[in-house]
């Protein structure tokens, strides 16, 4: 689906002679402006803003919820524990993990300031983080497919991992996105350290289910 959208938008951009966007615009915005009337373009921009606002809202719901789940969960033996500081599991009367929201707000503000508020620079870092998560998921799925002896799905997952690896390398070759990869590896190391320090509890996978339920 993403490949189809990318090829379609690329073909439209070439047909309409849309090149590299200016610093205060995006290629998609330039394409929409060239392909539509001013009224439709204004509607497109408003819809895009709402879509981005919804994405930000969902991240501020899921992220702090995951921190809360990792700070207070019950493992398969019924023992309560957490691999993150317990303070991240504190909630208010609306079941909002307010310290988790504070952490996400602080990190978001710091990243925005570091990128000088330039969305094109932010996308470079964001893309690497997304592709790292895709690659991790595909490798895990390939491992499970191998264990289940499902060769068809193993082939699909390995192909997907290869494509994502190529895309990730292309993004990292730009230089600056290496900071995003370093941050992802640092977070992974901190979570692994917290998990080991907590005695390597089992059942941590249920933290995601708890976060979604929250």
C-alpha cells in the first residue's frame, strides 16, 4: 500500500513538474496545490493538519500508557513489578499517567527545538525510528515463522526485512538520522537493563495489552 502511494505520488509529481519543495512547504503540499483549485487545496491542508493532530493525540495516549504498563504490571506468576520507575505508573482521577505525559511532552519539545521546528528535518529522524521498529517486528515475525515451520510466511517476512533494511540504510546514509538510531538503541539498552534489574520477569509482553486497555 505504501509502495503504491509512493509510486503514484511520484508519477503525479513528475507529470506536474513538482520538484524539491521550499523550506516552508512540502512536496505533497506543492503537489496538491498544483493539482487542485485554491478551495480544494485549503481543504486538503486543513484535513492534513487534523490528521497530524490526531496522530499526535494518539501518541500521547499510547506512549504514556505504555510507560505506565511497564512501570506497573503483573507477570505470569501473579507477582506485581515493573521495569521502569514506579512514578511513571501514577495516574489521576481520569486514569491519566500524568508523569508519563510530562515525559513525552518534554522529549517532544526537546526534539522540536533541536530540529529548529523544521518538519523536513524531523521527518528524517522520525523515518529512521519507524523503520527500526518495522525491522525489529519483521525479524521477530521471521523468527516465529521459522519456529512454526511456516516457510511461506518466513519468506515474506525475510523479504520485508530486506526491503526495510535497504530503506533504513539509505536514510542513515544522510548522516543526521544516525542520532535517531543511537537514541533508539539507547532506549532499548535502558529497557533491557531495567528488565534485567527487575529479575527478568516473564509476561512482560502483556504490558502492551494493558497499555491499550488503559
